[in-house]
C-alpha cells in the first residue's frame, strides 16, 4: 500500500473543518505542501496544543505528505504568538532542510488556505479553483498528525477539540469520535448557565445547535457554550428570509463588505456589495455578479467586522451557492492573470478587534486547561457522513460485536471516507446516517 492508500484505509479526512478526504490530496502531484497551524478562529487552542505536544508526528505527517505528492518544499505556518509550539516544532525540524517554519501575525483570517498560499509562495489560487492548481497542497496540522498515525496502522478514532465559553473549566480535550457534546461539556466541569446554545466549530464560521446530545465528528474543532440570548447565537440563528428582507431594506451600499473581503483583496472577482444589491431582483437568475458568490470562503469578516448595518453577505452567498447546487449549476471562471488589490497588505484585521465585535473578550481572559487522558464514553454515535462527499456505507448490523478501530462504514463513492469504531462494544443501532455502539 502506498501512503495515499494507507491514509484512505485509516479514514483520514481534513481535520480543520472541511473534511475533504485526505487520500485524494495525497494522490496528486505538487511542489509545495503547507501545514496549516494558523488556527485563526477566536478562542480555539487545539491546533496550538497539538503543535506543542505532538510536533514530531506533525513533522512526520508532513514528510509523508511531501513524499506522496513529490513536493520538494514543506512549510509549517503558525502564529508567532505561540512560542511553545514554535519551540517544539523547531526541535522536531532539526535536520529537515526542506521544511521551514512560517510565523504569522495575529490577524483574521490568517488560516484561509488561499491567503496562506499567497503569503508563503506568492502564488494566487485561480477563481473557482483549489491550491493544487498552483502546485500547492494545504493540510491542517491535526490531519498531518493523523497521517503519521495512519502510517503506523492507527485509524482516526479520536479528535482534539476546544471546549470554551460558559463552562466551568475551558479546555483542550482529546475525545473519542462519537462522544456527545454533553459529555464534552461535562468533562469541562459542566455549564455555568442553564439556557445555553452551542456553537460547533469556531465562533466565526461555526454553526449553532441546541442539541447537546449531538456527536463529535472528525471535523469538530470546537464546542462553544454561549447564553441563548448571546448576540452571536441570535445572529447565527436568523432565518434566511429574514436576512434577505433585512438586506433589502438596510443595505446602504457602502461597499465595506467588498473592501474588507479577503478573497476580493486577493484579486478574485467577488463583490459582496453588488450581490447584496442584486438580490433585490431575486435569486432565480444567476448573472455574472451573482456567480461570484461561489468564490466566497464564508469567513464571516463581512458580517462580523465590515458591515455597519450588521447584515450578512456571507449568509446570502451561502444561499446562492446552495441554490446553484440544487440547480446542478457550476459557474466557470475565465482564466486570467490575477494580482492582489492595492489594499491587500493593509486589511489584515487584528484578532482583538474580531473578538470585540463577537462580544467574546470575557471568555478570552479564562485560560484553557489541558486535562490528561482521552474522553472515552461508553456509547458513541458515529455519523457516516463526517467528511466532504458521499456518506460512508454501513458494513455492520445491530448485534455485531466490534473492536476499537474496526471498520463500521466503508467508502461510499469516489469522494468519501471510511468510518471506524471509536470504542469496542456492540452495535445497537444502524441506518444510512449513523452507527451507534455501546461498550
Ligand atoms: S464571508 Fe464575506 S468577507 Fe468572507 S469571503 Fe465571503 S464575502 Fe468575503
Ligand atoms: S457592508 Fe453592509 S451595508 Fe455596506 S454594502 Fe455591504 S451589506 Fe451593504
């Protein structure tokens, strides 16, 4: 088995949140691999923790990824504000002449992979394309750790995540996949309030749920407990028709959403203010300006920072993307020379300002702890779609006995990933969406 096949067999997917099956990236050829440890979402600390504690495995994973893709150069990007992680990585990189550390400033969205590619290589990913188009593969640091584990026969059954907000002991935890948010919160001493909602992922790009029994997946980077009436929860929970109605009445066409948009600044033809203007004419016709919505990374900078009217071009762009998907319409973009806009170097938004806008500064004052050990629950709910692409196909039945690490979901399509049992036990429920195991 080559590296890509091993990684596929062990169910490795992008751990940064995207969940793209990693074997597909490792099956391609490129000249540069970038390890993304920028961790630019506010309050997240899991990648930083991993870079400090498992630097050797991250470097090994990066070396394996470079070998698989034929890349001659590797880079590890992290923020300069984490000297412990930097020191651990420097130690692990001794003698590795072809891998370099890149220290980033504390701005948002430093971890956007298109921006990383530009920052490190000077290349600009074409519109509607991926970094591979310019000879680069970008992998999150936990993904690289998982590649290293896969090489020694260990499947992905665990995840490192940050649990923060209204919990007694904000922490970075190691958690078996399929554990519930409730168990994660309990491991952090429980909540400090009764009426709460959870932001899954980071405060900028995460989604909201009130279902505390929902399971941790391979892409769960964070579990943030916030009061139900917190501004962030209220905004994230607004229904689309309301957002559109609000946009139609309140958008003053100030253009700030475009002027601060990282993808616009990179040189892409994404003009959120024009899209906001256009939606007054309905979402049915996809003219050129509307097609630009597919270039949106959904970083959230426009809604959190740029817009003085607190509107959300991000949500509008997402709605347009979903509409295109339903129509099976895929816009194409003409090949052209790209150059960054003149304001590109001056529009890096300091994290402190983002945190202020999100009204989460108070949580930042509470440092993250790092409890020993792994949270291993007695019951796990393993979703069969924890990744981009087609769901995995269940290969176990109710009553089957499974061992830790055995396959419970087989690759379900060209773009798909395996799912493994994260605990040993008996299968108590199976359908097309999930496998539940009790020990
Ligand atoms: S979310 Fe807003 S700022 Fe971010 S890429 Fe999309 S339009 Fe630009
Ligand atoms: S920043 Fe807000 S008000 Fe200004 S153009 Fe964009 S959506 Fe409209």
